């Protein structure tokens, strides 16, 4: 899903740039270009690629929203389906996530910043992918680290319950 989003962003950005170069029009929004019936023939293949990528994103999101609460219900309840899938993927699998301490979970997705901190002494990261959770995002400046730490502790407990709970005994 993340790769599909990256692909969509890159191709739509290029599409709008190429459209403005080919037509001489100033850059416009992607939706406005798609509404235009008279696109240059060179751009029709790229338009269909963008539409297919958009459809793929929608289908993958629906699939993850449907299946993740069945596999890890407690984790999906705390983080939401998209973020819970992302954090399990960063950990490797649910088994590995269930065995991680909260401090490690807090930094999942911030490995680059962590290694930069260790190499040149820059400030340590306070949160990784957990930053995408609304609780952390809405926290005021210095409270983001605290909110991320609390959320990571809850994620650690939820992942342990999901993995070691009744169905896996």
C-alpha cells in the first residue's frame, strides 16, 4: 500500500508537469486535467496507469480494513487498521512485535534518525511511525514524545494479547 501511494504521488506529479509542458497551460490539479476530454495522446496511457493505481490503493485499503481486525483485533482497536498493519510490517510479524519492548516499538520507522543520532550525536528520535496516530499528531510540541511513549506501551500490551491470547494457546 505504501509503494502504491508513492507510485501514485510520483506519477500524478509527473503527469501534471508533462501536461503543462505539452499544452502550455499553467499547472493545474490532477482532477481538473482528468475532467478534460481532450488530452494529448501521449498522456492517455499514463492517465490509465494513474487511475489503475488509484483503484489498487482503494482495494488494498479496503482489504486491510476488513482483515486486520480479524488477525490482531486489539492492535487494530488502538491504532486503526492501516497503522496497525504498518507497525506489524515494520516489526517483521506479530510474533516479533509481541516480543518487543515498548521503547523499541516507539522507534519503529525512525531507524534512519536513530542511526544518525548514534553516528553524529544529533537529537534522538522520539517517535517513528506512531507519529501518524491522531493522539500523537494532536499533542502539543513537546508532548509528542510523551504521547508516543504511552501509545507504544499500549501497543506492546495489545500485541502481546493478540499474539499470546486465547486463540494461540
